[in-house]
């Protein structure tokens, strides 16, 4: 079998609508737009958690948060959990990683503990400022741009890692490492799997000056929502609006309107920078004669509030701007060009897709479903729902915040759990995404929608049972 190469391009904290191909005419993403024209764009892709590590664990294991056990940032993936790249490596793939991984704790400059991941190439850099001695970006920056390296490490310096010029930036390094692998770093006798994990457009909202200059903050649309919206939402949102990250970061209420617009412009600038670098990577695929036999996937691990609903950054929020992400798949000769999909798909579906594309049998404990039938246009009926879980997963709130989202049909229900898991009030959110695509009107306590809320809560119970791990084989009746 001629196994395809697989190139996974993943950003950090990029919301679904930060993409020209999604109808955003304020942002410049010509290379990603071209990728979508040449492949398939999924309009409704949901991640399994709104913060980094639990979401990334769901990607790599194809398992829901309540199954794989990495329930919060700072928690390591249990040793018994199997990563799909191990299966690809065992089947003969040359596997590599560039950039962030985040399947283990990385606080205080700690080097991320390796899992049995199957990666021959492991060019790890958690983020630009991470002080681990294993930060490969720092080694490169110190060698290539020693003066900038020294300035960026100096707390008193006006030069920050995020605002370095493009040629010295972490985003450029990620692309350079990826290009180096494609040109002469891979085993030419094997198919490859490479994941390039870009850190942008993660906050802080900084970008190289030449990219900031491309955007006029005053011309960018303002966030959706108004202060009175918080009166109709669970109390945690008013709390997070005052201070983000359980009090550890600046909240929306502490930004001036001008600062919010500047943050939105910098966010767009970061995305455009990543887009330019992805364009260079795609050109090298063509240059090396690899494009026709390479599956290229672009996606992100979760979104960013960016001022919508009076909120910044991320956390226990289950708004689409936090848990709905871009997903583009290009596979020449297999995936029809220019197709758009509105089926509800999830991040856990990517690993089974790669496993099937490589010609391997399904992995018993994977909980996702391969997207290949959808991508080929076979008309397969998909699951029709999406699940996301926050288990005090971000900076820990006290009392803890535990939320579960179910998306089904044009409805979204978010349960904000109470006792016995937390002393917070049990409450929730209910949105009609046809009538209210921006999720401004919470129908949870609306008497006319009580039947919808109860139906969604009952379905959520069924989904939670359906997503329990029953992969262990049954050997007999007793």
C-alpha cells in the first residue's frame, strides 16, 4: 500500500472565525484560504476542552477528557494512555514534532516529560519564553540572533519574545524546523507524520512590528455582547470578566475599549504571520514533490474570547469562540476540492482519520470516528452531536468550575455543575444557534424552552454513558 504522508499544522488558541475562508473579510489568510479551496473545510469542529492540555490529550489519544485522565493544565497524561503517533511509528511512519506538545506539566520552566509518543524527531518548545534548557527555540535564537536573545530574556528590556522581528520569531522557527524536516530531515524511505505546533495566536497579544502594521485596530469590528448580557449568564462570567484566569490575568473590565481593539488587531496579525509561514511550508511540499501524496490538516486546540461576551482569553467558557475551531483537510485525489461540511465533528475524530488513512485497523480504545467517509463524499450519517468538558481545567477557581457542553442540532446546552462536585450554584446556558448564532440570549430559565433544556440534559446523560471507556474486551459472561 502507498501510505500517504501526513502533515498536521496546528495553532494555539485560534477561534473558528479567525480565517478568511470562514467569511471573515477583516483578516488576511490567503494561504489557508487556498488550502480550503483545494480541500475540505469543516464549519462545525469542536474541541473536547476549552484549554490547552486536556484538549491536546483528546487529540493525541482520541478520547474524551473523562476517559484519558488529563483533566486540567498541569496534569500529566497517565502512562497507560496510548498516543496515536506510537501506532503510526510502529507501522513504519517516520514521526516528528515541532513546537508545543503540552501533555505534561510545564510550569516554572519545567521540561515536559516525554510519553511513549513514537516521535523520532522531537523539536520541543513549549512557548517562546519558556526557560527549560530543552527549549529548542531558545537554542536556535541564541545561535542565530544572540543580541535579540539576550534582550528578550531581560525583564527590563522593551523587547519581548512576541514582538521580535519575523526572522527571529518563534513562528518563523516553527516553520523553519518544519521545512528542514521536509527537505532533508525525514527518512526518504518511509512515509512521514509531522505535527507543527505553532504557539500563535496565543496571548500575550504581540506580533512582529511588520505584521502589526498591516492592521488598523480602529477598523476592526468590535466584540459582540454588552455589559447587561452578563446579568443573564452564570455568575462565573461576571467574575471572569473582572479578572481572567481565576484572578491571575487581566480581565476584560480592566481593558480600555482602545486596548481591546489593539488586542484584536494583534491577534489578527499573529494569525496572518502564521498564514505566511504555512504558505512557505506548502511551497516546500510542492518543491519536494510531496504535495500529491500528503494529507495536510490545519486546525487549532481551542479558541479565544477576544472581548466577546465581555470576556478575554479562555477558561470555563463554552461559547463557540472558545470551543469551535478551524479544520481544513487537503488530500489530492481523495478529498474533493472546495467542499464545505456542516456535520458536527470533534477533535477526537482526527486520530482515527489518520489511522484509517495509513491503512491500519481501528484502535480499540479510540472514541472518535474517522472522517474519511465524509471527506470522500460517501454520504455517511455522522454522530450528530459534540461534547466538551471543563473540569476546573484552567487556572483553578475556588470554588471549582465544572461545565459540560452538548451541541446537538441547532441547540447548545451548557451545564454548570453544582453539588456534590462544587459548592457553586447549579445553573446553565441554552442557546438556539439558528436564531442566536452569537449566543447572546440565554434560554436556560425561559419557561417556553424548559422542554428543550430537559431534553438536552437527558441526552447529555445518554452521551456521557455512551462515551464511557468500554474498550476492555469481555472474555465471557462471568
